[in-house]
C-alpha cells in the first residue's frame, strides 16, 4: 500500500536545457503521479546564495533559509540532482547543505565523553535518491575516485542527519551520450524514484 509522503526535490544546475533538469522533471512528474506532495527547488533559478555568513552560524534570520530548513525538517524523503564538476558538487549544492543542514534542524551533538561529541541525525526523512551526471565513466569514477561522491552523500552527509537509505545513480558520460541513451536513463530515473518512494 502506498503511503503518501512529502518529498523535497533539490536541483543544482544552471542550464535549463540540461539533462539534470530533465531528471528533475522526471522525478517531480512521477512523484506527483504517485500522489506524493512535492516541494521543488531549482537553486540556480531561485538565485540561492551558497555563502554562509558568519552571523548565520549563531542566528538564523534569512527568510529563504528559514523556509528551506522548515521544509527539510518536515520532509519524508529527498531527491537531490546535480552534476559532478572536478569531483565535487556545484557550489550552490554545497552551500545549500552548509546553510540548511543546521544544528538543531538536521542534527544535534550528543556528548559521549567529557569534551567529545558525536552528531545525531534529526531528520524524519529516512530515504533519499541522489542523481548525478558526469563525463567520467562509472568504472573510472570508482577506480580513480573510490566513489567519493557516493560516500560524500551517503556517509558524510545524509547518514549523519538521519537518512539511512540513500540510492545514488550516476549517468555518464554525458558529453558523448546519445538521445536514445538519455531516454533510457530517464526511464531508469523514473523507476528508481518509484521504487524508493512506493
């Protein structure tokens, strides 16, 4: 039986004609068809400022960031879409994490020994999907980078804030992909979303 969820979809790519945008549309369309409530943010289109100001380390006053933190805290699932550039997510995605995955919202510190604290995840979302595009073939990414992006999302970020089940899919290499390949990839993206959130 399908349980209806609130799903937060985050996109970080500046080109409206990019394959990342096509993935985002596929994800949003399929989640909506399944009956889920979808909140979609195209960070570039919204001119999201990735820079974390010093003042925000202590006090949250920016209404845009307050909205994002409230949505993150109340979501049942996450879909994050971005390219890999130089082995990293775009700055707008990294900055979104910096500013939105806040202490007291996404995690808290628990003292386990005098002066020693460990993060404890606070998010109620337990499932996430991360879609990446790259020009590095999958086998080369695993060989050269040891699945650095997968570890970054699954272990360093999402598991830390309480999201215990993350599926990541890399579509690559983009530069030499055919229209037929891309259509197949979009079908695969739809299947992943349906599987994770059904």
